[in-house]
């Protein structure tokens, strides 16, 4: 049986449907994988026609069906065709589609889930409590032992892989949210990710929180009291972890290939270098879930939605990683 990759199309007032279908046009013929497009079938068919992709979209016919590009509509009614950017109906539907994909993975119906962009602000404005897709999927899976990894390569094939010790947290709260246990867990998940990718080694560089990794306590003590103990715990588990290191230098050495992954202490510490290197190739991979979940590392891009100008490069990369991980998971069973 081929792998079945589910893709939730995200906020339909953004570029999610466009990049999903463009990516499938580019990647779908590459192998025998089946794809289940979770969203609004009418919208998907309209975008398919508008872009001239001529994808053979069919209704999803179940886990044992024959449709290679199946449209799955978990909601009872189609969305209105004309919706303003960030409309509440679109935002809430995007959340429902992610949930349907996760539930299908938990049932074993799908081998992986790829999620197109949603807009956090629009979801919250629509009345739905929401921190992020990573947090939502962790809750649905009943686990707190997850981490967000962003990874991508530049045009010369040089990779950065960054796992975050905290995710969507205001800067003023980061220090309070960092714990030795959480950092040690993220180091371990990053090392496992390297093994899942079949890298030759799993050498993890761990960022400090403060400038110059605290200057021996002169510019903060978190390196000594929280981060350093986490690194030593990881080392005691035979993980090749190094740090805490000054983040400004660490990313240079990681980019050179001295480290296979970096653990960053907060969102922008890790994502700014990653997006500098691989903005169009970036992938968001949720580590620690009981199923595979990847996503393109960009937002809804309301400003260019509907123009046919969105690049599917990041979505293609996310689909390729999901398939690669699914193949390896199946081979290990």
C-alpha cells in the first residue's frame, strides 16, 4: 500500500489552497503516494481551474479507495465563495481541517499530515483560543513532550535545523518559561530528529539565552542555572550536546556544518537565522508527536492571495519531508 499524505489547506483567504495545489502538481507525479486534501472541495476545484493545473481531483473514497488526489470535506457545508482576508468562517474552518487531519493520523488512516498556513490572529479574533498549530496538535495527541523544529537548506545544499525550547512566548516571559527539564527534552528530540533523518551524526549545539551566553554570569545566570544543567543531562544520556554557546557565533558554525542541529531558547533567536538561509525552503516539523506533521514555514500572505503569485517551494519541501519520514517509519515497522 502506498503512503497516504493528508494536507489541510489552511485559511482559504490566504495562499494555502494555491500553494497546496501547485505543490501537488509538482510533486504528485513523483511517486505512488496518495494525497487527501482536507478542506473545501468547491474552493479547491475553483483554484485548480483558475491556475490551469488540471489536477485530477476526486472525492476522497476512504483509506482503501483508489483516488490519488482525494478531496475530504469534514465540515457539513461549503464556505461562502467570497470572503474577506482573515474572515472568521475561514479561520475556524482552517482549525477544523487541521483537527480532522490529526484525528485521521491518530486513527492510522493517514501516514502523515502536512498543514498549510493558518492565521493565529484571525483564529483568536473569531473566538477560538489558539496559541499555534504545534500546541494544538500536541493537545489533540495528548502529549506535552513535543518541540518545534524548523529546517531548510540554501541554494548550495547547506542545512540549518533549529529546535525551539520555547515557541510562541513574549520575550519578557521567556526566562520564566525556560526549565532545565524542557531544554533537556528538546535536545533529546533534536538528536532523535537527526537519527530519523539518517544523518551520520547528531551533534547538537545549544544556545545561551543572554548575549555572549551570559559572560560567566555577568549578563545573566540562566546559562549557569538552567541551560548548562540541561546540556549535562543530555550528555549523561550519551547525546553529543555542546553548550550553552553564544547564539551569534553558534549559528555560523552550524551553517558551516559543525553542528547537525541547534536548540534555540526562543522563537526569533532560532527562526531569524533559519529564514535568512532558507526562507523559501523552510519546513516546520513537529517533533515528539505520535504521527508525522510538517508544514511550510510561511504565513497566509493575504496580500498576494488569489493572484496566482505564491511560490509553492516551501510546501513542496514540507510534502517531501513528510513522505520521506513516512517511508522510513514504514520501513522500520
